[in-house]
C-alpha cells in the first residue's frame, strides 16, 4: 500500500469510529448548520462532539499548518479526507466565515501575532465571525464604502453603518472594511478586526423573504479599535478584501453541488410522483428537466474538484472563483426551482410539522440570494469578461 | 489523481496543438470540401498521424503502441475538433482500437492502424437517433455467420478497410445478451456502402448487409456476449466525441472572443458592450464545466472505475450542451459575416451538430443517467 492508501484506510476507520450517526444524515435546514462561537449552548451534544473531535485533529481546517490549529495535510491528503467524508455522508463539522474567508486572508496578510491569536480559535470553532463589507451605498460598487476609521494615535475610532451583515447579531467578531483616506477610492480602504462586544456596536435584524432574519444592519458609533487589529498595511485593505472575496466566492460556489440539501431532489421527486410501468418518473417533462439538471450538476461537481486541485497546485486563474460562484449559484437556484416543482402543493406549506416548518420553500427563497451575496452574478460575469477573456472596457 | 493534465499530457497537448494546427487547420478541411473530395479525409495526413505516434495512443505497448489512455486520446481529439480536421482518428484509433484490444483480431488490424494505413468504421446505429437497441441479424451459417440488415451514420464507411459491426445473434433488440460484434473486412460480398455528404461536408454511409458471410473468427469477443465489447467501444467513442466537441466549442469561442476585440460599431469595439461580455463570460463558464466533466470521464475510464459509465454520459451530454451554445453564440456575435461561407465560424456550427448526434445526444445521455439513478 502506498502512503496515501494507508492514509485513506486510517482516515476512513477514524471517521467511522468518531463521526456520530446523527452527523451522517443530510442537513435538513439552515438551523442544522454548526457555526461555532462563544455561545455553544445552541449546539446539540452530537454537533459539539463531532466539531471538537475534528478540531482536535486539525481537520476542521485540514490544510492549514498545524501551528495554527490545522491538520497540516497535503493537497492529496485533504482530497482523500473530503472524499472519505462524502463517502460516509459525514457532515461538515463546522461552517464558518472564519474558515472560509478570514482564515485564508490572515494566512496571507496577517502578522504572526494575529495568526496565533485568531487562527487556532477559528479552527476550534470558538469565535464566530461576521463580514462587514457592504454599506447602503456600497453594494456592487464596494469600494464606495464610507464607514470611517480615524487614527487616534493608539487606536482607531470607527463610525458608520454596514448593511446585510450576515449573522451580525450572533457573531463574536467582525472583519470590517473601513475608510482611512477619503481622498482616494480603493487606495483609501483598510481592513480591521474587532470584537462585536465593543462599546458603540449595535445591530438591527433585516427580515428576509424566507421569513428568517439572519441579516443585519450594523452601526458603529465611536467604536475604539486597537491598532494591532489592522490587517496588512494602512490604506492597503482593498488587496486583503479582494483576496478574501475570492475565497468567499469559492465557498458560495459549493452550493452548486447540492450537498447542503442532502441530494434529495431525485428521492423527493420519486416519492412524490411515483414511477411508471417502465420504472421512469411519471411526469416525463419534469423527468427530462431533472435529468438535464443532473448532467450539469455532476459536471459542476467535476469542475469543483478540478478547481480545488488547480487551486492547491497554484494553477488556477485568480479570477476563476468568479466563474465557480456564478455557475454554482445559478445551478443551486435552478435545483431549488425543480424541487419546488416536484413537491407541488406540499412544498408550499410554510409552517406545518410535515414540511419541517416549511424547510423547502424557505430554502428555495434563500437560494435566490445566492446570485446576489458575495457579489452578484452580473458582477462575476464582468470579472470573467475583463480578467479572463480580457474584453475591452 | 488531480483533475488536470500532468506534465507528460501537457507536452502531448502542445505537440498535438502544433501538429494539427499546422498540418490540418480549418483551411485543410475547406480545401477538401471545395475539391468535393470523395474520401472525406487525407490519407497522407493519416500517415502523418501515425508518424507522430498518435494512432497508437490506445494500443498497448505489447502490441507496438504507446499504451496510453483516454486522457491522451482526448488531447489529440480536442485539437482535431478545434481545427475541424477531417480524420479517421476517433473511429479507428479510439473506438475500433478499444473494441479490438485484447481480441484475436488485434494482430491482424493493429499493425495497419499503427502505420496509418488502415481505417476502421463503426456500423452501430440503425436509426436516425443513436440508441442502445441492436436489431440487425447475424445467423449461424456453416462455420461462420450470415449478416443481414442495415446501418447508418457509418463515418468513413465507404473507404474503411474494416467495419466493426454490432449484430444480434439471439434475443430481442433491447436485450443486453445476444449481441455479437464482428470485424468485417471491406469488399466482403453482399456489403454495400452508400456514402452521403453530411451538413459538415464529412461523409457517412448507409451500409447494407445482404447475406454477408463471415468466418467465425470475425467475431470480436464472445458470441452473444458482445455487449461488453460494445460498451467499451461506445464508452471510448462517446468520451472521444465529447473531447472533439470541446475542441469545436473552444475553437468557436476563441474565434468569437477574438472578433469581439477587433470589430468596431458605434465607434467602439463591440467587446466593450456588456450585453455581449456577459454572454461570452457565460459561454466560458459552460465550456469550463464541460471540460472538467470530460476530463473526469477520461480519468475514470483509464482507471477502470465502475463510475465511468455515468461520467461518460455526463461528459457527452455536457460537452454537447456547451459546444452547441458556443457555435450558436459564435455565429450570432459575428453578425452577418458569421452567415457567410467565406468565414469559418459557420463550419463550427455544422461540425458541432454532427458531433452532438454522434454516439447519442444530450437528451439520450441525460436519459441514461436517469435510468442509472432509478428514475
Ligand atoms: C443574503 C445576503 C447575505 C449577505 N451577506 C453579506 C455579509 O455578510 N456581509 C456583507 O458585507 N454583505 C453581505 N451581503 C451584501 C451583498 O454583498 C450585496 O447585496 C451585493 O454585493 C449587491 O449589492 P447591492 O445589494 O447593493 O445591489 P446593487 O449593487 O445595488 O445592484 C443592483 C442590481 O444592479 C446590478 N449591477 C450593479 N452594478 C452593476 C454593473 N457594474 N454591471 C451590471 N450590473 C450591475 C446588480 O447585479 C444587481 O442586479 C449579503 C447580501 C445578501 C442578499
């Protein structure tokens, strides 16, 4: 056996022994997702066990260095871990903006103290992060942001408003874009980290069409932020912001794999409509639509694998996350549209127990934001056109 | 195995890119068409393919070939697609070789293929739409078989030295068992090929078998057990056609993006219009996704993985969808010039359509996938 075969066998054995049965079932709704954070009382015992066991091996962030709480795995080993988790149906032990967004940015732009302070706590799911990018007048045109950070000698004084801050009311810390120079656009932005419990921070939830309000308006009123919390250089936060956005897009593209809904499209549809005498879905037109969707979904799964492989090998075009985000989110929206069609009137129930409190329609509505959050589909297409195809302005 | 080309495969791609681009660019195909060439491809070019080693890519080293896989064959096919090069490579060096591999006939046919002298054709399809049913009869006769029936869409059928024929020795058309594959040499009595020019100016034949007598040793694999060989042939052919489609789609996209950077209207380059930028970017995404699906199928086939069959269907369907979009957008974004015979983009549209039908279209493969998933 090669080293990788041994690693695969050991990994599988460890996962089988350590992943609780309930953590091998598909995630049923957004509430099933583990986000970690200071307040761990919301976690079920199995969720906590699974997160802690994985964190102890550094496997919540398998390819980060061990010094920062990671698993120190090679790209090939990380891939095997992912494959084995998928084969056993193991849930992602920890979803976190710290892992998918801030972590990579700190690894690249943070100083040693910042890495040692934040990365291990992210890996263990101890601190929940939120993203303070968008503002009322800075959405797609993010660099138009106005929230200011004034240099007060030993600290910055932050004032302004953010919007659409996902989970700001549940987050412990925020990574935030602030203006430190008003005379220039991109070159006047800095990247700050601070505690959401700091005096002067307040949040107000925004109710979404799905009936949930995981989003907030976030207000900063004379918030004092220590200077040590500046990531990268002053006025050079745009580089950090863009790098982080690449990782955000990469994470969001994963939705196209349909893993979050447990691959239920076909199963649900069959249960709903039944098969005809030839063993085919009784509604031939819907069957055709689902089958063609499945072609794209499986092709996209291959694309995701290729993208990760190329990324790890440093061969991916830097703008490729835009393509992944665009395609994956459009695919996820189409998938939920088909799920609604397959469910018929049952999938319209909003509050019943049978519908798991309207999990299907709420999830369907939630996906409509996929092509808006993290940069709209139109913005991704602009990036592909300019940076990959090099079309003229 | 990472899902990108390794160093050797990249070197092969560079070699194929240069060779096919120089020896058989689109103008080569145009010249054959303008001359109303009756063969449909250049035999001289086929010899050069052999000199490059390409015809032996899938032939095992023990049989004098390179012993490489479907990833490598696909690398060559993509360049064939990009240059719209008429070539017997897919039918002969990929599908037929896959069928003959390991069989007794390989000793008879591989040397000619390796030398670029032998051309094979596939007599599989019986209807206008590719399907799995095989109805054509092969009855025992003396110590051999007698074939009767008809096949269509037999590329190079009129000039092939060898026809790989799928026929039924038992059972009903839809059955898996009872299919037998035959290697039928050209000029066998009772065999007629009626070549027809297709939309892309390639030639495919309607082939009639009227009491065609073949020896027992024409059987490839087992009598009644030919489905496995046929499946291997089809998996190779489908994956190969997907790779060629990708080349056609990629070629069309490259031409189009180039045109967007050159053509001016309203005093600006048309590539600066966001309506066109977004469509070009969307097209890029579709082709990238198709590319990943094709490479996945090639790798799984090469690894002998049980998931290969489904991956092949995904690859063929996705490549068909993506390159259909590429040729359509190609013609549209070229405007009026895209409709002229003088300009090459229309050739991509025609070749793309032929490849979309070959070995099953996107709907056929989506249906395969649905059946495999039990719905
Ligand atoms: C569910 C959800 C979660 C979010 N989470 C966060 C978060 O946690 N933190 C955070 O900071 N932000 C978050 N956002 C904000 C998100 O990043 C912005 O909504 C997004 O960037 C779009 O900005 P906007 O809403 O202001 O739309 P606008 O920028 O006003 O866009 C309106 C429309 O115009 C189009 N448009 C704009 N500019 C162009 C252009 N140049 N070319 C073509 N079309 C264009 C857009 O594509 C869109 O269709 C979230 C948003 C949602 C919906």
